[in-house]
C-alpha cells in the first residue's frame, strides 16, 4: 500500500514537472532547482534516519515484535522516501548541471563525485535493510552510529562546493 502511494506520488510529480517543462520552459530552471533542493532534503532526511533505526534495531531480539516493527519502518523509509528522493535528486541535478553549467567547473565535478559517494552509502544502507529483514545483521550499534555520520560529512562538503564554489 505504501509503495503504491509512493509510486502514485512520483507519477503525479513527473507529470507536473513535464507540464512545467512544456508550458513554462523559461521558468523551468528555477522550478527544477527548487525540486532538486526539495529532493535533496528528503534524501538526506532518510539517509540520516535509516542508520539511526539500525542502531535501535540491533538492540531488538530477532523475531520480536520490536524487530518486526523496525523492519517495516526501514523498508518503507527506503522504498517510499529515500529511493524516490535519490532518483529525483539525480535526475534534476544532472539536468541542472547540463543546462546551467554545461558540466563545467572543478567544483561541479567534485560535487558530482561526492554525490556518487553518497549514492554508494545509499547502496550500502539498502543492502543493510535487506540483511536486517532477513535477521542477518552482523554489525554492532557502534558501526551504525559511525555510518550515520558519513552522509552528514558528505552533505557538508556538497553544500560548501555548491555555495562557495572554491575551484
């Protein structure tokens, strides 16, 4: 049910974005930038929350009601928020990089590299959701506390690169 709602929301979003592109092409760049920022915020919210859920999940006994609840929360967060937000972030981010900067600039290349790393962390967390779902997590809570800091550090680097454009 939640997956269906997320898919419906994405479909509506794509249609609206397409209509904006077709009927307001001159103002689409600013809309694309706004959509990109909203998607980044959503992606980061999920990327910061999911490892925190893992910290708590490690303390829950496998098969317990609490563990099963964490499994549902983790799956829904990943499929309903994090994955769609990452797709929208990449889609609009690449369009903005092409349209606004022609993929030129050292800062932009560094930002894209940092976003690729963020996507790698996303993939790692996705794998962890599967392992937790199968009661196969082997990592301690301390590991997930450390992993929780990686998106924060990458986000700080990305924001500095975009705002300051140091090179």
